[in-house]
C-alpha cells in the first residue's frame, strides 16, 4: 500500500538522503535559571514553538540589528563630515563678507577725504550728475553679478 505513494527514482539510499532534514544542532546552557525562566515566558507570550525557535529568531534579529547599526554609524559619519565642510565654507563666506565691508569702508573714507565738495551754487547740478553716475555704476554691478552667476551656473553644469 505504501508503495503507491513513493515515486521510484534512484536507489533506496538516495531516497533516504532526500528525506533527511539537514540541520546543525547545538546544546545551549543558560548562564542562570532566571534567564531561562525569562526565555520560557517570552516563548509562551510571543507564540514561538520552542525555546530553540525563540533563540534562533533572537539571533537573526541581533544579526540584522548589527548590520543596521553599522550602516547608521557610517551614515552619521558622512553627515558629520558634510556638516563640517559646510561650516568651513560658511566661515569662508563670512570672512569674505567682512573683507568686502572693510574694503568698502576704506574706499568710502578715501573718497570723502580726497573729493572736494562742490560750491553751493553748483550743488544741484553735481547731485544730478552723481545720481546718473550712481545709476550707471549700479547697472554695471548688476550686469557683473549676472555674468558671474551665469558663469558659475555653467561651471556647475560642466562638472556634472
């Protein structure tokens, strides 16, 4: 009767090898009775078939957690390096801005010292000429800033 259910392929020895479950087994000695009791309670509460199933799941979880911890540590190191780099760049920009303000201050003091004020009767005409020169200067500065931004954008796109 049992012969109906068996598929005859290969020798009897080959069929037996196919049916045998291969497993690695180890005995586990708990370091304390308290730990063993905690494991037993956890097995019952969490619905595991046996203590061994619980211990295997705990080992797998710990291995996954270890991989995750290492990846998190590497990610944190990259973020910290990026923030350090940004802080250095920000400090450089701050220093540059302070230098620009200092140079502008020196230039203004020089201009005030060297340029003679016009007489009262020529003051309105001098103001009109100064306003025209100022507007011309602002347009030139805006054009220069626009060109530099365009050049910077081109450099960024060329890097990619």
